[in-house]
C-alpha cells in the first residue's frame, strides 16, 4: 500500500499573519529611518553654516570689516554700481564668503568676454553646495535661488549698506573690532524668508526686533507694507531647531525662542515684539534695539 505524501506550505492565514508582522515592523522602522536621514541632513547643514562662518572670519581678517548683505555701490555717492572680482554686479553676501569655499555661483559660464557684467537673470542659481541646506524645500523658488535659498546673514548688525535719506550707508562698514562678544553673535543661520512656510529674500536674516540702533527702519523685504510682512526670520527646520553659526566660528542647534524670537499660540513668529531679545545679534551681548 502506497504511503500518501503530505504536502507542506503556508496556509492563507499564516501568510496573512507574516505579512502583517512585516508591515508592523516596517511601520516602526520607517519613522526611525526618516529621523536618521534628517539627523544626517542636519549634520551636513551644521557643517555648512560653520564653514561659512569660517569664510566670513577669513574675510574680516583680510579686510578688517564684515561683508555687506548686498553692495550696490562701494560709496553711496558713486554713479556706477559695484562689480566684484568675478564680474558680478551688486553682489549679495554669499559672493563675499568665498574664501575657503569658492564662489557661490560658478562665474565661468556667464562671462562671455573679459569685463562683462552679468545680472540676476543669469546668476540666480547657486552651484556651491556649501550654501545649500539639504533639508531646505521651497514651493515657490528653486532651492538654489541665491535670494530665496537656505541661509541668511545677520545684516542689520554686521553690514547693511542700504542707503539712508542722507545718502549714507545705513550700517556699513562694520569693523571687526566693534564686535565685543563674537562667541555670542550670530553671523549665519537657516533662513525662511518673509512668509510661511517660505517667502522671499531669505538671504537676509532678520533679528527678533528691528535694529533701530543701527538706523534700520524696516526688515528684509522693505517693499512690504508692514513690519510683520517684511520680517525675514530664521527657520527651525531641523526637528524644531535652527542651525546657527557665530562669529567665533562655532555652530549650534537653537530653538527660535533661544534665538530671541517671540511666537504666538499658533507658533508664528511675531515680528518686532517688544518682548523679543536681540542679545545674540547685536555683537555686544546685550539686548539692544
């Protein structure tokens, strides 16, 4: 009499149980992987802002003063616009932070003839990864946009060549010797721009309160009608923290509150709130307007 061979295998119920276990494990693992990826991106960003602070310090060591946030005219009374060594007209701060990291945008493709000057339409997108936060995203602009990209500069206290009514630079040049507390003075940080989640002009990093002591009368996007709409503050895009570098070239993860900003009940930054604190911005270690 022949013995019957019993076939082995998974039943449908057993297969469903295995699939459910795998799905459960994946659901537990994916958030951890996401956090690990963000942690890695944050480390790269922190390295970037530290490296840019070093580039800024190299500029100060060579020139004795901090770079401007954008230099339209070397002297307020000049009839012609300023052009830098790369042929860039009216360069933003990123172009001055080239020592040790290279130019923010490769100028070679844009210079057709020696002495040519290229404008925004030709030099809008950054090609240097040191100026780009890997966690930065933008719904309205390319993340490489030099005006509306990753990082902002503490221009109100370190170098604002905006012209006053008397045709003088508002707060430029700022000598390096003027900064009494370099270890507690912000130079570069994650920028957001003047609207949530991302607006325009994020290359200008505004403090919590308007720097009236330096002659400032408006925030980053001066064309907007109110201070709240003009405000271009930092962005806490790294698990609720901002990557910030200081003049002495160290870098930290800070919350918006630690940077002196005041938030409303919905977590929105209130521009120019009297309770805000500019201590980490002024260069003196004191909360000055």
